[in-house]
C-alpha cells in the first residue's frame, strides 16, 4: 500500500494544528516503515518539516503573498508529477477542490479537523482578493471534498456530528481518529526565565471564539485578592490595542503577560503553572488540553464542544458564558492542593491513552479497509 499526501497545508502553513497533524502522521509512518508514502512538496515554510527525515524538499521563508503563490503553484505541479506514480490512497492535506486532480485511481481520504467556519462564518473574511480566492475557496472546497471522499476522518466525535449536521453526510462514512501529543514534563525542568512564581497559564491565539475576554474578566477579581498570582499567555502574538484596553480597564495590565516560547520551554511552562485554563467555545479537538495533562498541570476547560469527550474526568468544567463559573472552579484548584494533585494524576493517565501512534494505527486501518 502506498499513500500520497498532497502539498496543500505545507505550502502555506508555517506551523499550526493542520500541518502538525499530517507531520505527526508521517513521522509515525516513517518510524514504523509502513505504509509507504510520498509527500509531494518541493518547497515549504513549515517548521515541522524542517528536520523531518522523510522531507526531501527545500525549507523556505515565506514573506509575502507573491512568495506564497509561487510556492503553491510549484508544489501543485510537484503533486501532479508525483501522482503519476501508483498510489492506493490520496490523503488531501487541506480543502482545495483541485486536490482531486491527483487522485487518478487512488481512494480519496479527507480529514476534518474542525467545523469552525461553519459554526462562526462571520469570523472569516471572504471579501477582498485573498478572501475570495483562498478563504472562500477552501471553505466551499471542504464540503466538496467530503462529498467526494471515499473515507472521511474526524478528530473527535463532536466534529463527526458537526460534519453530519452541516453536510448531511452518512455517519457511516466518517471514522473518528483522536489526536495525540508529544509534549511532556515530569516537572524537573527549571521554570522558564522571567516567569512569575505563581501563575495561571493560557495557551494559543485569543481571537473571537477563543473566549479570551471572559477568561480575563473571570480572573480579575482573583488577581485582586491573590496578590502574588499572575497570568501568562503563551503564543498568539503580542496583545493588541483592544486587549490592552481591556486589561487596563480591569486593572490587571501589570499582572498579565504574553510570552512566545519554544516547545522545550512550553513543557516547563505547563509544569510550573498552578492551573491551565482553556475557555474556547469550540475546537475540533484541543491539543493544549493533552499538553497540559502530559505536563502535570491542573486543567480547567469549558463545558462545550468536544472538551468533555477529550478530557473526560481529568479536568474541571465551567460554563463558558459565565465568568463567575470559571472563577469559582479556578479558586477551588488554587485553594485545594489535594484537588490539584488529583487532577495532575488523572490528566497524566488520560494523556497516556491519546497518542500519535494510536492516531496512526487507526488511520492505517481506514486505508486498509479502502484498498
């Protein structure tokens, strides 16, 4: 059996959940020696490919739209050339409907990582040059490819239900393959430089459905009483003007910091935090939950989306529309060392069951059913 991964996500994504998923799959396939696969990418800005032993292309530094278009066109040609070889499976890495041009006699597999554009269409700009020719194209293309696919993979049962609900697709055509995590810590690493001694951690972007305003509104009263407690936001770029104004209005601008860290520092960031809070309203899976679990960080998640499916009893839950609900649950963790340690233990146990090796095994099982 031979699999072809097309170029799409690796032509445009420097890092992120989608390209990380495919890079992890290929890493598992490469380590196991099966199935054989081709990655049809000649040039890529993607950080996950940079040191990947299976990558034969050139690592680039994408700087503007023109560079992106050149890379995309070059890699699309590479995909068509690679498709001349026999492949049993074409696994599309994103949703450009032109992906089917490389299918030939292969079975088409599509992975749906989330249904965020379908839930929150107003968050995606489809006007302007990029919006019309890129964003709108892949949003529509996702439905097209799902309808044409021989098999659809969804990364959670919640995502599967959403695909069925929005597209009317037979659920029998969709297989759930949960994601995994490689980050871990036993807590022995030193606290990252510049981090406060007591802090709550937030990880990822802070836009729209991520529910960041509710998060800081919930923490503001706690910070007023917990004088040594601070908040560290990892990733997502520096605070913008709106965020700075919100933090200033809440009187906590000097208690909340934003940091960008490497993976090695990220593990320690989780391990030394008093708690990790994931207030997002919707995700396809929520890898930061597994990261926090594997690093022994007490975790609180919104009772929404797929989170109860992923976290099970290893996290505390709060109403994502009620700042008081989050504040009360967080106060419990901060005030009760026994509860915090119980969450650490349950989190590590849950993380051990969700691995990239298992994701790869389940994915290969779907391939084999098709061929």
